C-alpha cells in the first residue's frame, strides 16, 4: 500500500512584475497558509518518506516550510525541474520512478496538473485543489510504477479556508 499526497504551493505574490512566473515568492497569505497546512499534516501524522517539489520559488518555499515544521531531514526534499508546469502524464512518470522503499510520497507543485492528476488517479472527483490545498489518497499497489488511472482511494482534501473556519 502506498500513500500519495498532493500539495499545491501556497498563494504567491504578484507584487514584483519584474519577476518571472517561476520566481514569484509567497505573499503574506501564502506565508501564513503554508505553515498552517504543514501543521495539519503534523496533527494528522502525515509524515512523508520523501517530498518531491517543483523548484519554482513559491513551491520551494512551501515545501521548505513543510520540511521545517514536520522536522524532516532536508535530504528527503528533492527538487524536480520537471514538476514545474507538469502535466498529469509527466507527474505520473515522476511518481513511477520513485523507489518502492518509500510508502508515503508528498508532491508539491502546481495546477492544473495536480488537480488533473488527482482526478485521474482517485475514485473521487475534485473541482480544484486550491493554493495550499492538500489532497491525500491511498494507492492500491506496492509499486510506484504501477500507479495508474483510478488506482487511488480518495482520503481527504484539506484547505486553508476549511481549517480557518474550524
């Protein structure tokens, strides 16, 4: 059994028009929501064996926040260039290359790829994984390269908005 968690980067800033999309940092809300969602992970004992993250600044900042709050060794955070603007097929390919010794995988990336991947893999459809949204699913396989369409059992979608209303 494998567990796949998809975390969309927290809210990014548009305050610096000179920066490329890749370079945009988190804004004030993003800097609040990233630790909030990492705390949700901690509270629910969601501690990934490995974290794959887009190297885009907003995703990297989100992933580093998760590492810090969950007290995960930094070498378990791997930046994968292909995750930036990745399509579901690219995401699936990256996941399929994972070492089977890892049972819990967190992917930190971008929409529309993450939401599309969730809908391809899961038995439950979601309209959108919002910024800093965390989706979890159980994958009915022991090998990452066997993850395919509808092989996932939807577990939850946690969002900063839902957490703030509690």
